[in-house]
């Protein structure tokens, strides 16, 4: 059986960022402790799972806001109640303001392999616009402390496409990040969601996003500059200094490996089924307290839906999609039903086809979503 991924959603943040569309909330120590107790109980509700996990990912939210002893309790409960492989990789998302000599030492003792720092920007104006609590010096200090602690992989997150951001601005930001010598960099394009503070600002006309052409140029600059600097891209937003630093956990989302998500709003997938938890932390806790799995909805995916997902995730990666594997797994022969389309996309410099592998080019990665929509995914 393909090893599964285990995701734990921690919904707490000290402050809700204006761009954030995740299931997050503020909460004091008492609320966080109550959350931990319910998360432990939810793990118990899955003790009959037959999945074997080789990744454990603390996401959010801000997992680093939990006390180290609470994180340890969660890891120990997972190891006691679920099938965790001996070489399980543990990932932890952290904000720079939570990084100290004491915290990184505690996380290392816990067995955290990959620490992902939510730096987002390395200039004061960008950090203030994004509503972050740290300053550039705190970001650099958190990176230095994390590297000194001896994590196998230290990653940092950046956000680009801020209003008014030029290619020169973004290249300077990338160079500042590279100077910190991270093992991994994630670069996410700013997206304005309805229901967020940025969404309200855009509706009022006080926030104007970059044009699509400007966003596309920043995307291409990101891949061109980071690849040339030794950070090899392997997905639209992910870059690693070496293969060993690529995210074992995220790879499961891209290649249709099974994964189990616990905590409010967390999603799960196994074979042809997908399900997700209630988004509201209060509702999630109520269901767990009643002794039932807090699943809001479950769906069964047919061959077309599974093929569409494989295209959506595969065409976001440098590896692309294996057309023959899709045909064997779900009976959809994309090559037969899309021969003319593939030939046209190749002529336009958006994809390459070699053997059974269909890969997006850099320009193709920039428009991956529209590429997917152009495919006929009917069974032959």
C-alpha cells in the first residue's frame, strides 16, 4: 500500500492576516488547550484506520503557537493509535515571532524534520501590507536560529504579486531570501478572496491587484531566477536546493496518494473517496465531543473526476502527468481523445510530450489551470 500522509490543522493565529481565507481564529491558551484535547480525541476516532503514514504535517493557522508539550502529546498519540512508519517525516509550520532558541530546540526533540517559516516578505513595507507581526530582522533571525538547530530542511514562504510590485522589487526580494540559504522556498502569488479584509478593500476600490500580464511576468521571473540560483522548481510554487529537500508530504496531494486530515476544515482522500471536516472549530469540537467523526461531507469520485484531479495536480508540477498510468488506473485515454489538443499545446510551447509523460513548460505552468480546462476527459 502506498504510504499515506497525515495532516493536522491547527486553527489558531495571534492575528488574522488580511489575505487569509483558511479556517483560522484567534484564541487564548485555554481555547488552544481545549482544541488539543479534542484533536487527541479525533485521533482516537481513527484508531481503526488501515492506512500507514510516513508523513505528519502540522499546518494551519499557526501550529507553532501551540506549546511544545502539546505538540508532543499529539505526536505521541498519533504514534500510539495510528500506523506510523519508522521513518515518518514530521513537518511544522511556524511564524518567525514564535522562533527562539528554546522553541527550535523543543521542536527538534519532538522529531520535527522540516520547519517551514511563514516569512512572506523580507521588506518592511511588504510585511506591513500583509499584516504580519514580525519585521525583516526577526525574519532573518528566525532563519538563522532554525538552521543552527539542525533541522533536516528549513523552508521559507514568500508572497508575491503585491499591488505595485515590480519585477525589480521581486527579484530583490528573492535575492534577500537566497542570501539566507534556505533548503526550500515556497512562493505563493497573492490571491484576493471574498470574505477577507483584502476582498473587502478590493470591493471598496482601495486595493487594486496587479494585471494578469504583470502577475505572469513575476511568476516566470520566480522560476527563471530561482532555478538559475540553484533552487530547482518541482511544482508551481515549490523550489528545493536538492531532491532530498522536496516535500514528501505535499507530493501526496499531487500524485493521488492517500492522506488523512484531522482538525477543523481538514480534507482527506483515499482511493475514490474524499471527505472533509466541518470548517467551524466550535462545530468540529461539538462533533468530536459527541464521539463521532466531525465529517461535514463525503463524496465518491468517478473516473472522470479522478482523471481531472490528476491533470489539475500533475500539470502544476515539473514532472507532469503519466498518460499511460491514467489510462490504466481509470480507463481514460487522454492521448486518444486529445491528440490534436496536445499537438497544438506543444506547438504553442505550453507542453512537451515524451513517451507517456506530458509535461508543462514554464509558460505552461503559468497557465496550468486553463490547460486543464481545455482537455476532454471522457472515457474512450
